[in-house]
């Protein structure tokens, strides 16, 4: 029996939902907000999504999704093409590598894991941008962005959990520890 077009489309959108959610959060973060530190306090919601979906639904959020997300973030941000892609792929690899230590643990452990991995990612991004501009950029903006991202992690993770439970729970894939 063949699936109808609507079933095929529904399955496709379901498989793309983590990527679409991450792109939506990137777009939300680039809404112009006017207050003194707004350019520094822009949290990297895409990095949160890369970490979250890599830990919990790697089957729906693979390297291609990470690359697409990086290109979208590079296109919207004021960074050279490829910087965010490299940073997100680094987060993806680190989340796969160290995810076995935080995947089945309480939320606080996952949050600490994200804080450590995102610190490395923000420093990589700062280093790449410093090399691009041939000058060490100030760390204050990077640290403010890092703190804002880590503090926003519980909210974005909760949104992703709601999406997982509401739309993706029927085909749940659990990655067991090796």
C-alpha cells in the first residue's frame, strides 16, 4: 500500500522539525531590539539546538542539518561564511563524544555539559573571528554572549522537549551508552 502525498509530506516535515525549530529560533534572535547591550546579549540559540538535538535525537539532526544551520546563522549574522558552521560542527562532535556522560543524567548535568561545550565553542568562534580580522577581538562581547546563551539554555531546552514530546515522541530513538 502506498502512502498518500499528505503522509509523505507529514513524515518529511516531522523529520525536518528540529532543523526548522532551530532556524525559527535563529530568526527570533535577530529581531532588532534596542537596549544598550543588545548586540552583545544575543544568545546563540542555534548552538543550544545543536547540542540538544545531537544528544537526544541524532537520527533527525545529523551533520547536514548542522551545516545548513551554520550557513543560515552565518548569512544572518555578521560573521564570515563558514565560521558558525565550523563552530556548530565542533559542538556536534563534542556533544556526540561527551554526550554519553550527560544523556541519561539529571537536567543540571546536561546544563553543565552544555556550559562547558559552549565555552569551548565560543572561544573557537572568538579565535576564528580574531584570525579573520587579524586582531584579537575583545573578550567582553564573547563572554556576555556566552553567559546569555548558558542562561537561556533551560528555556530553549524546554521548548525542544515540548516539540519532542508533542510531535516526535511516537518514533522515539534512545541512544544507549556504549
